C-alpha cells in the first residue's frame, strides 16, 4: 500500500505540487495523467526520494519518507523522463553496472541481467554500444535497468515518449506483463497510454489532483450536462447542497455535473439537482444526461483550469 497525504513542493513562490493525496493498492497499474508542466514528474521524484517534499507525507506499507528513504528506494524501480543512460557503454555492461548498484553480485547478478534482457527483447542488441541504438531500444534499456532486482514498485516517467507505433505497442505489452509482480505507476500526457494499460487514472492540473477514478468506472459512468448562463462559482455554490455531485467543468454556458457514486440513478437525481439550482437562482436553459469517457473527462478538467485562470486574471 502506497499512501500519499497532503504532498506539496514549492520552488520559491511557485507551487509545483499542491496538497496532493491518494493511495495505491498492491498490484495496481496507475496512470498519472496531465499536460506537460502539470506536476507529474515532480510527484514521481518525491515518490522516489529524489526530491524532498515541502509538505506532506509518503508512506509505503510501514515505511516512511524520509526516515526510511534507503529501504523505500530498494523497493522501487525507476525510469526517469528522457531515459538517462551511459551512451558509451554496451547494453550488457550498463545493465551489469546497474545491477551492481542494486547490490547484486555473482550468479545472481548475471541471472538478473539475462532475465531483463529477455523480458525487454534486447538479446540482439546486448553487445552494442547504447549510443548506436534507436530511441525505442534505449527506452527498453531504461526499463530493463528499472526492473533489475524485481522491485515491488515500478515508476515509469513518460515511457513511450518519442517511440514509433510498433515500439509503443511493445512497451504496452511489457508494462502489462510487469504488473504480475509489481505495482506500476506511469506518468504520461497521452490519453491512449492510460486507457490501454492502466486500472486507474489520477489527473493532475496545475499541481493539484483533479480526478482519481477507475478506468472501468469512467467507461460505464455518466454525467449530467447543465446549460446555464450563470458563473462557475454560482453553480458550485448550488452544488454544495448536493455533496453527492461535483462540478467537473464549466465554460460560462455548459457545466458537467458528475455523481460521486457511479451507481446513482441520474434520472432520480435530476429533480433534486434542479431544486438546488433554482434555490440558488441558477438559470437552467437545459439539463440532460451524457456518457463519460477519459477523453471528455480530461478535456473538462482542463476547461475548468482555463476558466479558473481567466477568473483569476480578471480579478487581478
């Protein structure tokens, strides 16, 4: 079990990660989704102990960061963004070196290197210098070093960045196979990657956790589309009477209202929603149910972010 509570990271006055909290069960594949600059990489660096949080806590089972940093890092395999490797080394030399850094020696080291070369299909490239490899094969080398020692937790930052379609397909298959022995966290800004391999999605916007949802629930769930001339703040004020709903998006004319519990009957909920909106003087031009998916959810979340930015700019 991974537990993240109130995690924050500031650089001077800039808050890169702001009060992020979530938990991950053993064996889950989690997609950390957001635009470039949303705070995904910063969250991952704090999870690995590379960065100190400005506030908040990180716990893995009975271990805590930073008190148990080394013990936690021994349980983590990490592929940083842009796959930093020693380009002048051959694949097998680099992997043997990485294995030694993990404390593997002798036959244990050799067996581990052979295993990850097979898993990542690097047999034909094992004795080539890394600087002669394509971007896709370099990514495989990065994943191979991450899974040395069979880590409990595997953290992959943009693992398909820059890969061609065939390489992306292979990376997806590899990630799917790794879930048998590890909890996997994938950072990406590509919706299809989350949809293809993840159980759950955490959507980050402007350093904050906007959505935590299971992929299966998104595919089955629905939401309510409200058409109103009222402001986002007015709609949100009305929804305080209905904590079983939350406002996901708004652009001064259309708002998406998402039930907190996907099993809720939207048809039964609509009359109560209308009453709450009318009591707060929210004008209703239209209200209807609609299907929800990851793409529309991501678009709605970022629509809210854009609206909030405009409102802050106008207030200033």
